[in-house]
C-alpha cells in the first residue's frame, strides 16, 4: 500500500504495556537518525517494532511509500515483507557458516548461481576482502560486526536498523567502525536508524538525534541544535548537559535583543526570548563551549560578557584537554563545567581551590520552561 505524503521512514507508536511508548520519528532517504536515551527508554523496542518483530497496541509505520503497519485499519506486514536490515549488538551470526555463507543466507531472493558473487561484493563493501571463508570464531569482534552489516544489506533493505552496533568492541575498533559506517552511508540512499547510549557517537554520525525518555520522544532535531537549544531541562540532562540552573526573568532589552535573568545574585544577559515575562521563573542552560575562561595574562573584550566568579572545584587533565568544574562564588551546591586545552589550564595555573573568573556568552544562555532542579 502506498503512503502518498511521506518518503523515507515515518513511525508513530503508542502503547501502555508492556513497555510504555508514545514515540514519533521521521528519517528521510540517505539520513541517519540516532535514538538516544537511558536504558529502558524504549530505543530497542522501537527498532524491533519498525522491523515487525514486535507490534504496538497502536501505531503506524511507512517506508518509502509502502505502508508496513496501521493498527487502525488492520495492516501489519510480517518482518520478511518489510525489507528492513537489522544489525544487532551481538552480531547473531551462524557459527557453522563462513562469512560468505552468512551473507549468502540472506540472499535467497537471488538465483543460487549469483549468491556467491553478490556475497563477495558485500563483504568487500565492508572491507572484508580475503576473509570470505573464515567462520565467525576466526574473526575479531569488529570483523564479525562487518559481516553482520553485510548480511543486513544483502536483501537490499529499504531501511537499515542498527541496534548498539559498536558497543561490544574495543574503543579503537569502535572508532574504526564508526568511520566505516559514515563512509558507507554515502553509498546508501535509505533511512538509517541508529540506537546508541553514546551521545558523542550520535552527534558525530547522525543527521537527526531523537531524545527518548520512558518511551516518549521529547525532542528530535540536528544534534547541535539539541545540545545547544534543548527543549526542556529534562532534555538537557538526558543530553548530559551539566550546566542546568534556575533563574528569574528581570526584563527584556529590545534594542540589544537581549533578555536579562537573575541568578544567584548575578544579572545575566541571554538571547532575547519574549516567551517568558518579567518575573517568570525559568530553567536555563549553557553548553560548555559557551563558558569562556578569563586569561590571567591577556584579558579580552569578550570577558566583560556575563562574568562569574568562583573557585576551581576540579581540574582533571584528560589527554589534550582539561575538564574544569567551578564552584560559583565558592559554593559547592552550584557547579559550572567546561573544558579548555590542557596547555591553557597549565598556563593559567588552574588548580583545585584556586580563584577563577569566567564569562557566560549571552548567545549560549538558553532559556527553558521552569523545572525543579536536580541535585548537582
């Protein structure tokens, strides 16, 4: 059945039990959508429902003009009719078959004489030339995942579903597989849905990131939009943004296109937002990139923007960068986090207990509807 409105993948699932869901996602041809959220938020369940392995109480799913599911009209195509390629976290390969045999097992739609050639082509596509006859036990974790990816592509799917595909490999292999998937997607004009716990992975690979919480889609959009302009304080926390606070609107400055908020005795300027009236209680967030360290050797003009004083609570060097936690006004209940290059931390003598001044860039201060703050 045709869907006359949308190309790509469109999904709407609702149910109360066994796992509550109220999820809506869209992913266009050639796009990658990352589903992100804590354990139990419904990410893998949504993936299985798209593939037809689970069926929601209420829902609709269509891909590239084909209607796969519509509980309102009784449409529910079985998994084999949905043409979805699914890559699991733990590969799910046949241990008694070679890499080529595993891929050929998914090529039943081709004449038998053509399956070996096509399997070799797909294994070459995922950089496994010369390993076609090895069984899974003779392959590394990364190589097994490549076989699983080649097998998922074997049926020429209309959507590719990746369920934590890199979580079972070491960090070096993980980065390599991420790079290879980023390269591979250029050759695939199909929607790709990635389930991951790794926000950095989602931000690096995906065109669209969807934040899930208790089965509900809270926000979907480009990763940098979510990380810099979260829809709520809850989204900010789920996106692992540390600098989430409460404040109160003092007023608006139309000439300077600014909104002023009061926070812990400071008056801060933010990008103008007329949604919140003077006196309104708000939540607000600033990403680490919006926190600028006042250099001791050479002050800059930008340091006059929302200056905040404190002491260093933590200064942890991680490779080339240093993760800094500032106790605002020396108070341990208000922590402000940001990162600087390690050489900047050394040059400025940043150490635990030392005084520090930072600026909060007005364009980075993002206001949201008030939510009770969680303990730091």
